[in-house]
């Protein structure tokens, strides 16, 4: 079974629209970390956020926000007022403390149309 | 400061040849990872160097793949007798400490094309 599921393979939005990228994870550990990375067309993955399993507070950073809900095992990422520069592939990842493993989802390709 | 660098950025080789891919992690980072990203796919873990401990090689797809990390810094991923299915982007990442909870910082990748 997939440890990290990003069901949305590709999303297209028009500039200035809001968009939410879904991430659902699976783990039996009580302590784990969740990550989001951005991979722009240049190819280099850029770290966006790390969240530990004990911190369910939502986080906002500029136009980016993350909604962590343990009850649904989800860690969704919302971009508000999207811009063309947001076009990239976004990866969600899970790190389990107990198993010392690191899992990436298959990514969501976001295209923002001007 | 300098990030993770990888070389070459692109490599085209013929089937059956050996290739070496290089990764220079961020200075002072203890852990180093190699991943493979095939076209349109997620990241496939290959190998993890965790400081002075034995590397985790559980992700290497075959014995044609090997990696070294000399002096706790630079790493080389070697693919022997390359096959067309080896064509992919090979990504290197490093983290400050040898703990998979740590944030990984990625290099730009090496795009390998096996003809």
C-alpha cells in the first residue's frame, strides 16, 4: 500500500485562483514528520515545510497554507491567489521515526495559466 | 551558502557503458541520499549514507548500482552496464544530521539518458 498518496496527478488553474493539493498518508507510528517539496521546471526540489505529528496547528506562510488533520491522515497544501511561478510538481513526503523510513508521494503537477 | 551540487547535469551514454554521477552535499551535512526519478514518477529511494554508520543500500535496484561516499563528503553513484530503463533523473540530497526526520536539501539532479 502507498504510504503517501497524492491522488491528483495534474491540476490546472487560472492565475489568481486558489488551489489545494491533497496528501493522504498512512502510518502506524505515533511520531512522524510530514513534508512538502516543490520541484519547479528547473528540476531542483525545494523544501517548503516540515510538520511533526504532535503539531496539528495549521500553518500559513504568505500565499501558502497547510492543513494537517490527523483524524483523516491528511496534510493538504493550499496556494492562495496562484501565480504562474507556482507552476511546478509538488511532492508530499512522510518520515516515520519508528521505522526510520522516508516516503515520497508521486507528486502533483500544478500548472497555473496566465 | 552553497547548496547541494551534482555533476554532470546531463549525461547521454550508450547501453552497456558505465557511468558515474557525482554529488557534493552541503558542507557539514552528515547524511546523504540518492534518489531516482523516472519520467512522470515520484522519487525512488536508492541509498542513504548516515554518517559513520553503514549505508542503507536497500533501495538499489540491482547489483549494477553502487555508491560510495569518500571522506564523509562527496558521493559517487556508479551504474555499470547501463540499460535503457536506467534513464532517469538522479537526485542527491543531504541533511544536517543522519536522521530521516531531518529536512533534506536537494541538488539539481543529473539527467541520464541511455541510448
